[in-house]
């Protein structure tokens, strides 16, 4: 069983280094691939990792976005042809070897599952590591702050003896995917920059007959603090949402124009402030 982990770094070198060292200490001897997504196109901050033969630094290419950053490592891994399972993880997660093995064991037992993740704890409480496929109406509600992803209680894990639950979409901060599924879908879509990556990946997996699942009896920790909805991120989200609507929800011209109108109505005050005070 050959296993590897992919970590994308974006100005988080300390946690990437510590997490990589922890992973290569696991008994099943995984390989860690680090993709440096910083703008400076340099791996010099990771010089301390050169002594670890199981940690590989991909050639830096600058900030090319979340999905394209991971795809650099995915393409290389697939070209090697010798990895059975690939973990894709954020730099701000923490987990045990036991959790990793539980993911692998479930994929080995059920070949219909293409991608799997544990449940997630963020800042001391459980948060959903999954959600239902967002609809056009959901993304429209997002502009007005009404849309919320599925709540963990929806699946009532506490009262269920099953080891896993089939879900629509799994959060990208931590998942394990089998090699064949990754090869079939070709990794993330390169259309988006930051948002909707999980939604598109899940739809592509379904097209190839794979299911996504959540393990019900183990957790990982996502030490993530939500950033401000600054103007740049809002514009990226606006662009990525329109791509998802057009290419995957097959929304028509008038639906997309109405979404655009609602976005600019809600965020026009922010754009005015940006124009005059920055």
C-alpha cells in the first residue's frame, strides 16, 4: 500500500513544516508533496525539510489558485503510477495516524467510494465537513447572507451505528481519494481560483460512478479562522460562482445576469468605499 499526502502552502510555512514532519513519522511511511503557492516562487523557507527523503517539494510556480496548486502535485503523482491513495489536506489541519488508516481501510473495503473524509472539529466544536450540492437558488441566497451549508446534526451520527455516510460534497480541507478516481476525474477543475472546487470535484466523481463518504467515528481538527469577506475575496467568489452556475448547474443567461445584479446591489457600498478610500 503506497500512500501520499499533498499540502498546499500559502504563507503558512511553519504549520506546513510541522505537519509534514508529523506525517512522515507515520508507520506506513507515506510520502508528502508540498506545493508552495506563495507569490515569490521560492522554496527557500523549506530548506529545513531537505533532510527528509519522504518530503518532496514541487517546483514553485507562484500563486496560481487553490485548485491549480493542488493539481500540480496531482498530475505528478498520477504520472508516477505507484500511489494507491492520495490525501489532500490544508496546512491548518491536524489528525492522527489512526484517522488516516481509517480512511484507507474504508476505501479498501468499498470500491464504490472514491473519496472519503472524517468528521471535522473547528475551534473546539464540530462543524460540517460536507454539504449538499448548492443550487442556483442557494448561490442567490448567498448574496443576501441567507444560505447556510448542511448542519452536522442532519445525519445524526450519534444515533447511527454505520461506519460511514454517503454525502454530496466533502470539504477540501481534508480528504483521501483513491488513485483510480483521481485519474478518472483528472483532479480539480482548473476553471475556478478559490471557490466551488469541492462542488465541481464531487459532481465529476458522480459522473464516473464514485460516491463521497464521511466516516462517522473519527475526527480531524481544522484550526481555521474565517477571514474577512474582503473585496478581493468577494470578487473571486462572484467569478467562481458564475463559472459553477454556467458549467455545472447549466443556468441560463438571464439567471446569471440576475445573480450578477443581486451581487452588485449587495456589494455596491463596498466597491464605492474601495474606490474612494483605497
